[in-house]
């Protein structure tokens, strides 16, 4: 199990890459809006308004890649939240 978790974390790090605190804030803003209505264009626009120095430009050549990146990041955040919850509050045997 530990090896599987380490493999996942290493792969996630490759996909997500190193990010500055500003990039993390931008990404979190995108994720916040994706959770609300699942519209990548709206989410990017809202994040661009709040963090103009990190703004992404969407067009037909990159929108699918950007959407897939943020969908992956959204799932990754859910997985990490569940792992953290299970580590800090282990289930009791039934």
C-alpha cells in the first residue's frame, strides 16, 4: 500500500509540477469556481481577475489541456483530503 501511495504522489508531482505560492493561490481560485459550476472558462476568468499576474489565456488551442489539468488537480485535491482524513481519523473496525 505504501508503494502504491508513493507512486501516486510521485506521478502527481510530475503532472502538477513545482508551483509558487502565487500559482497555488491561482489554482485554488480556479478549483473554487470549478466546484461551483464546472465551467472552465468562467473559473479561469474569475481567477484571472483575482490574480492577474498569474493569468492564463484560454483559446481553442489550449482549452482542452487546461480543462484536463484542472480536472486532474480537482481530483487530486479530493484524494489528498480523503487520505488526510483517514490518517488523522482512522476508521474503527466494525
